[in-house]
């Protein structure tokens, strides 16, 4: 079992930056889990915005956040981060941290992640 707790959300103006954190706990080896960040806006499906392999050597970003968002992890501190720059109003959503055991490839769909945090709200004003 993995428990995930996100933090760092808030209100920011367009063009600004935020850094989200996700702290993992539980009887698990954090360094054996792939981690992902997803978001869900009202009325929309939950979508991936970043993924990272257990070692951090492989990352994934969809095109609409590539170059603006950066995922990283600190396995010694059981934490994964999402640095978000050049934020746009359309980035407004609840952001979720997710984890799943590493099976050799980086999942990009929400169905591929078994463990989820409670989410943190990010609001970007225009």
C-alpha cells in the first residue's frame, strides 16, 4: 500500500509558476514505483500531465505541457515534484499524484495507476 499526499497548489496569475509536491508513505519501496501527475478540470476527464520512472531516467509529458512542466523525484525523501512554469488559465484543475509498481514502461493513462492522492487545486487567473 502507498499513501500519497499532495501539496503546493494555489492561485497564481497567468505566466506564473507553482511547484507541487507529493509525499509517499506506507510499507513500500518508493524507488520501485513509477509516479505520475494527473489533472482534472470540471466536466473533463482526468488526464496525465507528467510521468517518471523509478530511477528518474525516463519521463513523459503530453505535448500541451511539454517545455512548461517538469517532473522530478527524490527517492531518498519519498517525494515527487511537479514544477509548472508559464501557467495558463487552461491549466486550472485539481492536480493528482499517482503511483504504481514499475513494470518496465511508463504508464500514461489513469487506469495504469493503482494509488492516488487526494488532489490539490491549481487555479490560474487571466
